[in-house]
C-alpha cells in the first residue's frame, strides 16, 4: 500500500477543529498533518493509517497542547502613522469621543499624521503592529484604509497593507474606507468629497488591484445612509463586496442598508435594532463585535447579543486595532473581552475569531482544522479552548504555523499561496 509522505505530523494534540458549531469540535489525543502548505490529515491518533514515523518527514509530539486554526482578525485599521495617546488622556478626564472628533481630533488627527508619513515610514510602523498580532496567533488579517481621505495617501496605505502580507507571508485582505471622515479641506464641500470618493478614488484603486472590499462609517459624525448607498452602488458596479461601520453611536439603520447589498458584515452594532438584525439574518451578513472600542470609549450600551442569537446571525469578534478608539494588539484579548463584557460564551467568542471571522471576510477556505484548508494553525501553551478566553493577556502561543511552516523558521518566498 502506498501511503502519503507528509511534511509534518503533530501528535498528542488537543485539536479544536471548529467544524461543529456551537461547540469547538474538540478532539482529544489528536493528530494533524501538513503537506505542501495545506492540512493533509486531521483526527484521532488511533485512526492514523500507519505508524507515524512512516507517514511524515517530521513527527512532533506536543504533549496534549491545544491546536487551533490560525486566528482571523476581520476588522482592523492597522496602517496609520502617529498615535493618539493624548486623546486617551482627554477621555480619562471626561471628554467624549464625539467631542474630541468635533474639535478636530479623532480620525482627522490621524489623517494629518498619515498624510505626512512616507510609505517606508508608514510600513515600518504598521509592520511592527502586524508582527505583534501574528505573534498572538493571527494568520489572516483585514486592514482598512481611511486615514488618507485623498487618493495618494489612501493608495499608499493600501500598498503598505499588501506589503505587510507579502513580508509576513500571511493573508491580508484590504478594505477601502474613503467614507471614514470628512477631510478638513472639504468641510464646506461635503457633496464634492463624496463624489471624489465614489467617482474617482474607488474606481482608481480598484483598477490597481488594491481592494478586496469597500467600507464606510455610517454615523451622525460620519456619513449618511444616502451617501453610503451611493458608495455601495459604485462598489456593486465594480464587483466589490461591501461592509459597514454601523450602529456604533446611534441607529441609522445602517445594518439593514448593508444587508440590502448582501454585505459581508456590519460592525460595532451597539445600537442595532431587531429590524436590522432580521435583515442581516436574511442576507447572511455577519455581525462583527468590537469590544476593544466599547472598552476604550467606556460605552455602556451592549450590542443586542440575545437578539443576534435568536435570529442566528453569526457573530465575529475583532480587535478594531486603531490609534484612537481601540489601540488593541491582541485578538485573544478581544475574545476574552467579548465573553466578559458582551456575555458571549467562550465557544461563541472562539468561533468569532475563526469561522465567523473568515465569513466576515468572504473567505471559505479557513477558520477550521479540516483537510484541504491552508495549514495555518497555532499550538498553544494551553490544554482546553476556553483557556484562550480565560487568561487576560500574557503569551499563550507556543508555535504559529503559516502555510505549514513555523513562522520562526519559514522563508516567506516558499509560501504556496499569494499572501494578498
């Protein structure tokens, strides 16, 4: 009998496959094989087709350690220049996020710093943040633009996002967030800016292959439903999927709007009503929960978790890594916060950073431990899935594999897939 010869076989693992919601799909005394960058076999050790030494070039026993799919951070603003620690101090002294934004701080402050940064400087700052997420187990990452608010800086941000993916060998999905804030030079020409974003910036960036999706900030301090609809119509013409920052500070019925376009996700959602939830359920739109922003802004209104459960809307969890409202660099901490602050179960939170996060990015080839999936996985200094939410901070990662190779030893150029 001709047996496969795998590249690597991990034995004595506790596997969290996430193949069976709502459980974690845990397999005790498991084994997982990797070959040519993909998962080649997964199951119980007792079901292996032959002696381990005959099956793989490298065989490692990991003494019961937990193995999960690589984590997926489906909402970040990771590429930016500068920081806004002074705004953190203002909020700690009682100034609201909205007050800071209306006084010229907030997003606009980061826009100024980002516009002034060279591409190499922006890349160096942002790569460091991406490395931190990777060290915490993130192997797939979404990065939004939106701190340029003019074509050249938006283009520069998106090029940096692509460079990060190539450098680290991870999957980076990009989202164009031109309707993020009104730039100062368009303060009295709002309609002109919306036209610029929809009619010039979006088509140009799409033509350059820099975009995987289109996003907007639909909010009283952001953009209206009508302005957002115009953007979505253009995205639809260009064949790009949409997503939306919705119902964070008020209910503008943005979730229903993005669902109308069968959008990938509606994100934040603290003020989401049941009609929006029903629309999301009908459209298959994922709810992305962002507990870091909830925490940093000292919000008190919780997302409607019970209604999302009732209508079976999949709930993803993300860091929302950004310089103002969520300077968070640990997706595992976001999952822990989702349990403590939003009352998700550990299994719900962990599905939120694996299977449901993949869905929020329109990806169907990751988020579980299954044959044929990319061999992106994490070996943890933990024994049970709930430990990933239980520990608040600290380094739990033992090893991260991307494309079947340890990130500490792997040459990015050998990765089998295009890391874009």
